[in-house]
C-alpha cells in the first residue's frame, strides 16, 4: 500500500485540462464565495483580524504576496496566515461534508499568496486549488467520524490540502511532493475545543494550515527532505488521527471523481449543523404566523457529529454565538432572520434571546446520519400556545450540494459581504476579475485590487 506516493504522483500529473468544465466553474464560484467572507471578515471581525494582520505587518518579510484589504505585501507564508485567518473569522465559508472541513479557508490564501509570488495565471490558480481540495478531502473523508472526536479537521486536513496546492504551484516532482505531504502530515494539529468554546484558535486554524502548507513546500523546494509513506505508516498520520481509517479507499477513483462536488456553501454565517434548524424554524414561523411569545418549547433533532457540538447555551463571544445552535435558532426566531450583523456582543446579553434559548431542547439522533450521510438534517417540533405542536424538517439546507446556492445566489452573497468593507464599485471590479479567473492571462490586477487599503 503506497497511498502517499499515489497522491504525490496525482498532484504532479493532474492538470487544468483534466478538470471538467463543471468542476472548474464550481471552483471559481467557491473562490468568489470565500473571498467575500474574507473581505467582510476584515470589518465584521475587525479585532480578530487586526491581531494577526498588525503582528505580520510588524514582522515584515520579503514583500512578495498581498495581505488582503490592508495595503501591504509580505512573504507568502505570512500572507497566507493573515488571509486564512480573515476568511474564517466570520464562519461563513464553505464546508466539505465528508470531512467536515472548511478547505477553502486555507486553500484560497495558499494559492493566492504563493500564486502571486510565482506569477501564476488564473487557470493555474484553479488547477492548484482543485488539486489541493481533492487531496485534503480524500484523506479527510476516510478518517471520519472518529477524527472529529478531538481534532478540528479544517486545521488537520487543511494542512494536507494546502501543501498539495503549494507543491503544485512550485512544480515539485513526485518525490519532493511526497516529502511535502509527509512534512505537512507531521506538523498537522488543531483541537476541536475551538468549536465548543468559540475562541480565537478557530480562526487561526486555516491560517496556520495555509502558512504551513506554503512554508513546507518552499522548504522542500530548497532541497529539504521529509517522511515518505506517512499516511499509511503504522504509526503515521491516518492511524494517529483516526480510530478506524479506511486508508486504502483514499485513492479509490482518484482523478475520476472530484470531492469539490461534495462541498457545501453557507446560506447563514453560523455553524453548519445549525442551518437545518434555522431554516426549519423560519419556515414554520412564516407558514403559521408564529411569534416568539407563542412558543412554549422547541425540540430539535440533529445528527450526531461530536458529542455536544453546537450546544453551548452560554456563548461569551460573537464567534461562540455563531457556533451555538440554541443561540442561532433563538436569534432567528426573535428577529425572523439571520445575518452577519446580528452577532454582536450586545445580543449575547439580550434577555429575549436568552429566555428562548432556555426553551430549546436538542437531541442527537444517529439515525439521521445513517439516512442522510451527505448532509446535516434537522427535525423541529415547536410547541406553541394556541397553535398546537408544529413540526418541520429540513434534510438538505440551502447551500448543500443537493440544494445548492445558484451562481446568482453566490454573487448576491459576495456583494452583500464585500460592501460591508469596500465600495460597490470596487466590489464590482473585483467580481469582474474573479468571473474571468478560469481564462488565461495575468491575475496580478486581481491581487492588487484585493490588497488595496479598505475604506469601510
């Protein structure tokens, strides 16, 4: 069994013409969605973003890659760290269902920071992005669900995705690429604590995954070696990070199917397991004209992921609130909508929201995982005063690959997010360049437009 070598050979040989048009288009629109999250995060999570951006600006570095929205350049690894942190700071970025990983939050900063340094064109960016996504997602899918008991997959699998994309951009050969994969697997980490508590480490995870991917690939380019065969090694990555890895399945169908088609975008800036419950609650309220005061109790059935995931009834930060199912559902019911600007420190103390959270019960139901393995389904029962018990279920929430956001939806989301930080005209200029990303030609004007200092 030589899974790591097979993946390395795939990375080297896989090229833009091998990617179906539909997957190229999907990649382009996912990158658009991801950059919208980054641009909004710069303003809406200003404090968290400034911590890392200001530090990197102080550290300096050879100016080869753009830090988005902040007007300066630094070294590719540091730019990747800053941009990856910004993307994930509002938790509105995509999720690969099979591995529960936010790959674009590490892949987009990887391909943009290193791509700018090496002078890649748009198709080259997409080629590296799709290749990296395929590697991270394939490994991740075969290590779940036990991996999620302790680890944050966005960090662990994101490191593998990022180093694969970086190896592609640097044109490493198969032996060098296997070294790079080995080093990234050896350096992988990131605990699931951040999801339970909503602390700053969650934002840093994809940033550091991107930074490590870029830096380790650059090390190998300089001549460094690394572990070989680390994925399948008896005490290697897969065995160490999973109780029951299906290692031999990682390369099954490699190059014939694409994991990007199993990716979901987000219609709400909240933890993905809350989306079905939010949508189901909003549908009931609209259909039956329900008000918060009418509700006696809300009972939710959610899939089993990791015990207690999303069940924080006392979130202390806006990030923690976005990761709390009871807070998100209560906020949706009280405001009859969910948007990024609702998650403020003031709303954490809102007595109406906190009172309703106390009336929400959550039951984890493993049968939902068995029936619907490619989604996070939710079933809601709303006990009301005067309207009886109302029931609803959402199996495939908006954004799931079986209920996808349209290209118009994605563009609309991008514009709404961008204009939180920059002007409509500048937003449109960036969008026009992104819509032509799959066409040959320089993308330096795109890098420049993303780097320019923002004007909120």
